[in-house]
């Protein structure tokens, strides 16, 4: 399961799409422009938007919303649900929106995009994902926070990273509520999956991978969990050298 | 998926095992004794304990904990992980402890208990489950709150009820946190599974099924969700006539 990170991979993985009181993707706009802009050729070919995490809104509506937001940043974008498989090769890059991770994975696999997109990413095409879209880059979606409202044939995801992300990470819990804390859930993950580190990405923060270099950027940072070790809080700029 | 509830089914399904500040199963002890006591023959043959939702503790440790707690109420109990398949027929009843629902279902199916226990329940043997153990009685575990730390071959569960439970239900959310509310998650479930009502069982409350009669008892009650309708708050004693 531990794949060596390809030096060609270019990923920007956000914990969330909206900070409290802020507009959609506003907190990360500078990072997104820097990441996609640096791609050189990228802005010329439209980005392929993967709207499949949407449940309460249609894929068309989600794509329209994303098209408008990315147009504001100067990027053209088309929806994968309306595109043929050749669109993966032609895409300037890929954008996977948040929503329900089980649905995203289910539709990505069922429609044949999962392998196709992963292949283009290994060739160096940039990938931007938030929340469910960030989970999709991991070996599996076993550290999602979502409800399993649909049943993918497998929980295996794109496997571009050798560790798991937990988006929307927080150590806070509801007072006088008996449900498990996020830390307890991740500890359970580690009992059954001891080899995979889990990076709990706090809201407002993101991970950028480029040239084999993994960087934690923006916001409050992350908490790194490894089986049998004490969790470690990391601030943006902290070394992620141990992660691959 | 809508099975008619058998008149023989005897279920006691708890949202949670411990109220804030209380001891383990203390809040429901009266209900448990009333339910298992009323079984007549039940206290004579040991109860079969299904410890498979445990992740951070061993099945032996979980069973020892349950054995001690049930002994205090006058019931003998043996762990299913140490018993042969004949134990299902001989059991005075079944107790499914909480923990991780994915693990519970995975082990129940893998070890051959899922069908065997369901069969005995259809014959009238009593079943007590809390949290993950309550999810197990439903058509699927698609309304669990747990992290999918392990991948069961299918999310289909015992299918004894024609609706879904969401244990630990609360409408509360963490302030300034972007994760979905429970109501949003259940709304997503209904987009993809419109025929199955979801009963959000609040902590402290339980559901009792006996003689074809479904009762909401104890604690603050539940919220009933149906696709396309406004959620409805129910107090203990409210009619559940529409549910089967």
C-alpha cells in the first residue's frame, strides 16, 4: 500500500472549501492560483471537474457553481459527467469537489474515471481536491468522516499518497455526547491498519505536493497520527519528511 | 427492502450504552431487565454476546466486561468469538455491543454469525443491541456514524426492520466547523435511498419491538426522517405506527 510518491505528481489537497463566514474557496484562492498558474500550460486546456461527491445537488448544478467560481480565477472548467473518456487526456488538470466521499468514489469507479484520472495524474497533470476530493487521492477512503449512503464496490481510492488524510480534522467534541472523538476513530483505524499514517488536516489548511516535496500550508495546520505513537501537531511549514 | 416485521421478533435497540456521568448500561438497566426477564425461558440459557464491534479492546476483554455487567443483572453470557456455530441455537438470546459498525458487520458475516443470528431472531429469540448493535438490526448500515476502518463485503445487515436507525442522533453541531450536520447526512441518505425512513434515536432513548408492536421508550426520544417530508420529533410513547 505504500507507494513511492512519483516526482511528477502535482496535488493540492484542501481540508474544506469554505471557512466560517467566508465565501466558497476564498480562503485558498491565492494557493489555488499559485498552484494552477504554476502549471504553465494548464490554464490553456479546460480543467475537468469531477462533481460526483454531490448528493443534495445535481452534477450539473455543482459544475455550474464550480465553473463560475473558477472563471473568476481565470480558469475554464468542464464537468466530467457530460464528457467522454477522451476528456481525461485532454484536460488541463482535475478538480474534485467535496461532498460525500462514498458517492464520489462510487461514481468515479462506476463511470471509469478512477483509473483514467489517476493515470493522468501520474503523468504530471495537476489535481485539486477538497474534502471528499482530498480523500480520493489516498490509498483508501477508510478515514472519511462521511456517512456510507452508497456502497462503492471497494473502498480503495487513487492511491497517489502512501498515507491517509482525514479532512475537517478537529479534536473538539460535542459536550455531553457519547459519540467517538475524531482521535478515537483514527486510533481505531490504526488498530486495523497500522501501517498507514493518518494526517488530520484542520479546516483552513491544505497539503501541496510537487516535485516529490510535500508541504503543509495555510491555516492552523494538521495532526499526524501513527500507530503506536503519540499524535503530533504540525504547523504550516513543518517538515513532512517522514510522509510519502 | 421493506420486510414486514415478524410478530415473533423481540428487539431492544439502544442508542448508546452510557449517559453522561452514568455507569455502563445503567440508564437502561430497568428496560433491559424488563425485556430479558419477560422472555420467560431466556435467563436460563446463557446469552450469546457478539463482541465484534470492539476495535481498541480485544473480544475477550469486551466479553469479560459484558459478562460482569450482565451478571449484576442476573444473566449469564458467553462470547460468540469463543463459541461454535451451534451456540446460536442454544443461546437464550443475543447481545450485540457497540463500537465500530463496519467491524461488527465484517466479523459477523465473515464468521458466519450474521445469517445464523438473524434466523434465531425470526424464531423469537430476544436481541439486545446498542449503537453499532442497533444498526445491525436494520436493512443496511448506511446510516451509521462510524468511520469505515474496515471494509465489509457488503453493507447489508440483518434486515429485521423496514427502516434505518441512526444511533447517537443529535441536531447539534460544532460551532465554526464545516462538517455536515447529522440532518444533512440523513438528507443525503434519502436522496439515494428514498424508500427507507430513518429514525434518529437520541442518546438515552431506545426502541422496543415485541408482538409486532414498536415502542419508543426512555430518554429524550427520536427524530423521524422520511424522504421529501419535514423531520418529525417524537417523544417516548409516541406512535410509530407508520414504521415497520
